[in-house]
C-alpha cells in the first residue's frame, strides 16, 4: 500500500466531518429533553437554515427552531420526548432495538448482545456504575454514539486498513442494526409525536441513516479503489 | 460517477450537495460542545476478550405479586442480563409436586424488561388524574412527601393517614403496605384496615360456623374423597397453590368431580365430570334445596349433628331463641310456609330439580365427599350466606374432620409458616375500617362508626376522628381499578379538597398511578430480596432472590421508605439497622425458632424452595374436635359447629344477616325489579393471563387471553349481537365498550368480563378496555362490609 493511498482526501474528510456532526445533532436531540439552552446552542451553531434542504423533515425541524411561540414549542417537544421515550405512560416509541426486533417486544433480547459484541470489537462498552443496573446496550443513543465515536476515530486515522475497519464497523451498525429497526422506530415517532421537532426528527433520522448507508458504502469503496477516490469524481 | 447515483437515490430527501453545505456551515465541534458532559460509551476496561463459553449464572426466585400460584422461577443470567427463565424441574411426586410456572410465571421476563416501566420519580403537574407529570429527583420526592405528611398530620391528626389495600407486593415477609404502616406507626399512627378484597365475606362468615378460618385440609386428602364439588372454584386458572394439581390427581384416582359455576370455567371444561350452571347470587337457593333433600330423605348424619352441631333442629337450639328458628324449621318452611324444595329452588337458581336431588343424594351418600368453595361466589352482596351454607352442608353430612371430607368455608391451612417483618404497634390501637370502605372514609369518615364497620374505636368515641387526608397506595391498583365503581372513585380522587396527598409507587403507569401526586418507580421482585408463600392450603415457601440490580432509578418501597424515615427522624427505629436482605435472614432465623426444619439462609439459597412433603404431614381440619370432642372444642361460643349462631341472631337483622344460612334474594340479583331496566347479570373472574390486574399490559399474555366479554348465544340473538362485535355494556354507574365472545359456556341471562383489565376511559368516560369495575357498586355486603363485585345488573347493546 503506498503512502498516497493512506492519506485521507479532503472530500472524504469533509464527509466524515459532516457525518460526525449530523450524528451528534441527532444523538443530542434523542438523548435528553430539549432545554432553552440546548435550543439556543443548536440554533446558533447548527446551521438550521441548511436543514431546509433535507426534504420536508428537515423543513419541519427548521420550523421548530423558528417557532413563533418559543416556550410553547419547547414545552411540546419536551412532552413528546417523555411520551415517546421515557414515560411515565406506556412508551409511544421505545428507544431500544430489542423492543422492535424481539418476539417478546421487551428489552435485553438478542440485539443487546449483538451490539455489545460489536462495541467490544472496537474496544468500547456501555459505561457501568457499581450497584446500578446498566442501561441496555441497544438504546438508540448508544448505537448513535457508536457511530460517532467510530467516525471520529476514522477522521484521525491515517492507516488505511484501520480506517477501513472503522468504516466496516459503521457499516455493520447500520446494516445489522439501525436499518433493521429505525424505520419502524421512526414511524412511531412521526405517528405519535406532536411537536414539529419530533415529527421532523423522526423522519430525518430515518432518511439520514439510509443516506449514510450509501455514504459508508462509497467511502469503503474508495478505500478499495483509489481510482474512485471521492476527490477525483 | 457514483456521486450522481447517490444524488438520484436521495433526490427528494438527502443530497450530498446539501449535506456538505450544511456540514460546512456548522461550527465544529458544535452541537456537543459543553452540552453533553460525558459520552455514554467508554473504552472497555479489558480489551476485547473472547466471550467465555459458559458464563451463565442461574438464580432461583419467585414473584411477590399476590399470585395464586407462587411458582418456582430460575433466572438464567448472562453478563448481567436475564436471558431466559426456567421453572421447577425436580421429580414430580404426589407428596412433593413440582412448583411449575403457568403462563403468568413464564411471562415474568417481559414484566421486568417491559419498556414501559416507570423509570424516574414523578410529580403531578396537571390536575389530579389528568396524567401530567414531570420528572423529579428522589430527594425532591422524599422532601415533598415529608413536608405534606407533616402538614396533614398537624392539621387533621394521625387518623387521617391511610395505606390502601394492595397486593402488588404481598404474600411475602416485606410487603410494601406493611412497611408504610410500620413507618406511620413510628410517626404518630394511622387508620388501618381489616378484611381484604379477596376474602372479606368468607373470612368473616366462616368463623361463625367453626370459630376459625383454618378450615382447610392438606390437598392430598382430595384423592380420598368419593366426590369433589368445586363450587365457584376455578383452580385451573387461579392455581390456588397446588389445588389444580391435586384435583387432577383425584380425578386420575377416579374421584367424580362436579363444578358449580355460572361459567363453564377452564376447571369445569378440563377437570369436571359434570358442570352445573347456576344463576349468580342464587347459590343458597341450591344449597337450601340440597339441604331439603338431605333432610327429607333422611340422608343427614344424625349422630354427627346431634353430637357436634348447634341449631340443626329445634332440639338443639341455644337458649333464649324462640321456636321455629332452627335449620330444619327453615328448610321445611315451618314459619314462612315455604318448603325449600328442589322445585322451589329451580325457579330461582335455574338448576333443574332432578339435578338438585341427584347432587344432594350423591353428596350425602358418597362419604367422604369434599365441597370446596372458591372465593368468587363470596364476593357477592350476600356472600356470607354462600360461605355459611357450604359449611352447613359439610356439617350435616358429617364431612367435617374426616379424611377425604372437607369442612368448606375459607379453607386455610399452612404447613410452612414464615415470619413477616413486624408492623409495630399503631399508637391509635387497632383502629380499622373494612378495606372496601376507604372511599367512604375519604368522603364521610367522621360519620363512620361501629355500624359502618369501624373497629377499635376508643371508649367514648363514636365515630372516626378524621376523614382520610393522606393516602399511600404502594404496589396496588385498588386506588381505582380493583375498587368498585370507577367513575365514582375517580370523582372522589379528583377532588383535591378531599385527599390532600396521594403517594403511589408502582412498576407501571396503572390506572391508579394516574391519580398520584407523587409517583414513584418501584423495582420488581427480580431486583430485591424477600420470601414468598402461596395461597392456602399451602406447603411451600420460596426465597425471592435478588437477580439483578434495580433498573433505571427504581427502588424498592423499603428503600425509599427508609429515606422517608430518615427525613422524619426515625430511620434507626424503622430499619433497626437492617437492609431487606438482613430482614430476610432475620425472618429465616425467627421461623427456625418455631420450625427447626426451616432451612438456613445458605440452605434456602441453594435449594430455592422450602417445600414440606405431604408424606406423614397430612392435615385434616377439625380432626381433633371430631375424634376427641371432650378435650377439643370448636372455637365458637358454644364450642360446637354453629349452624345457628346466637351472635348473628343478636345482631337483630334477620333479613340480611340471618342466624342460619339462608337464601337472601339479592339486590341486583335476578329478582330485583331493576332487571326491567338492566336484565342481565354481570360477573367477573380471575383470568389466567393476569394476576388480579398485574400483567394486563403484557403483550404475550394478551395473545394468550384477549380481553373479551362472554355472552350466551341466546342473549346475543335477542340483541342481534354477533361473535366478535364490539358492544356497549352499561348500567347507571357507567359504560364499557369491548368485544364480545358468544359461547354456550355461560348461563343465559349472565354475561362475564374477566376482571383486572386496566380502566381506560375515553373523553366521555366510557371504558375502552373492559374493566368490570366501571359497572360494579360501592355498596358493601351486609355482614363483612365486603366487596360484592360479582353482583351487578347491566344491559348490553350492539354498537
């Protein structure tokens, strides 16, 4: 393998950076109920204008950040967050892969162990606290965290074999997990969400992972076929 | 090249061009910057080591939900996760049967790992009952409860504090309700309760005959019977300890089994030789007519009644009672002119006279015979009569105190005794209300006295000192779902001027939990230590072992009550320095003082079960009283089996509380004029897929037992109702809309809704799930002040 091939092209870099940011963006909104502080931060730095180009879903999320009645919109989004993912009522969009893919529709089924294994292969594990029950490994926030940590590493990785392995890990998470349940999860969010943020975000997360699947495929192909390097296209 | 392909693929959604545009405009590291403190995935402590081949750990446990089965569960744990459950696999013998799980036990994994579990403490933010909550910390929750409880106690006194009857954590040594009473006792006292929602009428009525509720024999004796009558008893679904097993064994031994029930229950379908359908609330008409046949055919055990019983005939009556009040006089119609013949009864209970004669003769001539009463028929308006009637039939046929007979009545006996964590003494003495009357005690407690069932009022005090103002509803769904008349109850709970504090703890957002001011996430039995026992007659206890850590921010009731005790300054008194595990060990040592065979903690941990073999341990209720009456009297005022109770006579309410068991035409029974408006009787039953109301949200169990109402085909045809239709079931108290199943497995004129479904009123208050208590009444039974939830009149219409 020659030196040239080990270097990451600027467009690859740009794509990886973009993916990282988008996963961070999604994960943040799925991770905790939105507050005025998060709202402002995202609005200020998140280039909300640009979301409008991502179909209607992006437009919805954009509109949320330009709501007329800010407080009411944030309140609605917070209610959605609890109603969809936390409770106390029966969850409208349970954020765990096992619930969507197991026969029992309960937590801690085979996907938990599959993703745990995948995390382990990349030296990662769910943060544990003594005398506390661990959160299930296949929570959407962990699966997205896995993506963004591997992307982050890919950016800094100069060894093309390692970079490829990192991309393979991302591909496995997408194909073996996210793509297998997020479409249904996303439908639940869209059907049961009431705020623009979550109706939009529900669609956006689904659109993005299928888009990202293609991106990862391309990125992997470009590792194998230098003539198809992104920068040369 | 491929760039174009992607752009085409995502034409309408994501394009790479717009994606890159967005990305470059976003300031790095942006969105995460300063907002997310820590990442949730961390570097693995040990670098990827290959998974060991067999790391599975197996811990035995049992549920501490008030389940009739209390089966033995083995949790298979891999890497901190319960991956599957198995159950008892020891040799299955007659003396030591396996404690296998039924579908409820097989569904425990989905109970623990259900995504809908309550995860964090919550505080109500909307109107009460509206269902709007906000997450708070445990400290905030404890602070709020302590402050409100202190304020309410200062304003209304300790008798305003109440812990509601609940069974979500019971049949164990550290029940949630007992623990909150322990804490309330340490901080001034509380209003207690007596009775239960399961057995009020039988627990109160049985002692009027026998002086005790311990009327059960060990179940192996059923195989010595010649005939078993299961009267409103459905152990195939409820399990009732090992009753289903031993009835099956009796059947295999050739014993004839008769089931009397308005429904052809799973027990009737699976185990009975004969099913006798009966009109609900008319059991005593059948009993009276059976007694008539037994008396007039001279089939009663004369020497037995002469020797052991009071009140059979005029020659054996207590002093001070006028002529004509004995059982024989009543049955032959000496006073009222109505002989209680099978023809008389047939008109009321719809059992053909010939069937009544045959049943009476079979029961009286096939000695020993066992008449086992379920607890369903005693949950009716005059359920006490049903209980007493059964005991009298057993007595006059001489089936008491003999192996293979059965004394009837409540039927308790326990070979294994556990020691509960003490509740401590209530500074208010034994001030209690019947548990069914708590809604009355909220609205008009200060008007409630002895007549309303209050016990333990101090000298000179006629009424309760306060209405209930602070309510603890821990691990229970009787705050609305399992209590009668949901709409009326909801109205009482919604009124924030009545109850000023409602604290609820539970595993899920139940209908009761919706009415909480403070809603606390409870852990499950898999996450804490306890010891479970079963419904009597019982022969086992199981160590309820902690298998996993508490999920999310859930805690056991004992844990958060300890926090509350600390806040109230009584932590040491409350815990006595013990954790739940310490209490389990303490309980074991206490039990060992009385029963040296009770296993040590280490032995218990290893074996999981303490099960007593019935070999050489057969119990026959009242054997001593019958074999050696000189030295063993019945614990009644007369020392005899009281067919006639002078205590009941002295209550001077012969129409509703007769001194001998009688058929009392029931309000909302088939003879109530209200049948013109609401012509159908409605009963419930304990459904195999739920333990009371627990597991109603289990999706697997919903497949095994969908929520449908049973209706006889004849009743449906009149109403043009088809199988599977959604129908309206209604009376003056409310309305349910649910699907109907047409069947000949329920007597015409009666519809049946499996009890325990979670009340789900729509915006008009119409229950959309099928909670029978939408239609039941808060009017209590006459003697016990118990819940009459199988006594209802309704109409059904097609939607």
